[in-house]
């Protein structure tokens, strides 16, 4: 919990009636305080929901979950805002617009915030949103938009928690399915690798077996002073008869003399 919010919650423990109303107005105007859920849930604050101070309770709920257009639509039934509260609610409106958005067009923000000029809008975004850290991004003056890089989270709205839990459950299911798929792929890859190793080992064993069978033949041929005929390898290495070679050579010479 933010330290400033914690201090307001501590004060609200013993505050009733107008004292609790005063705490609400101070909290909604306090610089740098953008979360109000814990204060809204305080028992003494909840007691303001009905009765003469109901408007102040609705104002706190608006700062926790609403926007500037929401205030304008119900201004007749809510307390009048001072300048600090107006600025705070517009800051919260920018955060709300930036939630889940990658870009925010200037025209849309100017309409929601009721800011008449681009200069005033950019001053608000730079000085009151980016410098405070509730929004980070880049102003694109050529495209007239804010490129959103980050937006601070706001208080969870009623019913939003159920939707968030459903989203997380869906994400968990998808993640588990993805993990099973990855495990199957890893298992398949391991089996294929084992098969390749097995095939390689069998091939090397066959080569070694062939070498063992060839070696004695080569050694015997060397011991006999003869030539390795290679017949087991399908080669015809029988020597040509010496006399046939000589006869062939003589016949060639006789023909040359004639």
C-alpha cells in the first residue's frame, strides 16, 4: 500500500461523518496518490454510502474507478471539484485510456479530457502523466498521437476480478497445453537422436567386421609372396601367363619386320 494511502486509511479508522468526508476530499486532492481501493473499503467510509454524505462516498468511488467524462455526466449529484481534484481525475482518465492501448490519438484524448488545444494536451501528458510515472510513452506530433509503453494499474472495479480470474485460468490452460506440446517435441527429438546414434553404431560395427574379415586374406597373400586377388570383393586380379605375354610380344615384332 502506498504510504500516503496508508496514512489516510489509518485516519479513516476513527473518523466518522464529516471527518470521514474530509479525509475523502484530502485524499482525492493529494498529489501522487492514484489508488483509493483500500480507503473505499474502510468500514467508516462504507457507512457514508447512504445518508447525507452519500455524494462524498460516490466521489471517492469515482476516483477509484471512473473518469472525467463520468464526473461530467453526474456532476449535478457530486461535490464540486477543486483544481487539484480536477487535475487528478484527468490524470486517472489518461491512465484509463492507456490501459490495453498501444496508441492514443490526440483528438480522442482532447475530447475525453476537454482540453481545447494540442499544446495544453501535451503539457498535461508530459508534466502531469509522464513525469509522475503513471504513463510512459512517446509523443508523435506528426501522427498526433501518444505511443503508450506503460500505464499504471488502477483500482480493480466491481466484477473485474471475476473477468481477470477467467483470463488467468484461460492463460494457464493454454500454457499447460503448450508445455505438453513442447514435451512431446522434446521426447520425439530425443527418440530420433537415439535412433541416429544406434544406426551409426551399427554401421561402425559392420565396417569393423568387414575389416576383420579382409585382414587375414591380406596377411596370407603377403606371407605366400603372392598378390591379394580381391575375389571376395568381386574383383578379377588373376595374373596374365608370362609365356602368353612373350608370344604376343614376338608376334608383334615379326609383323613389324615384314
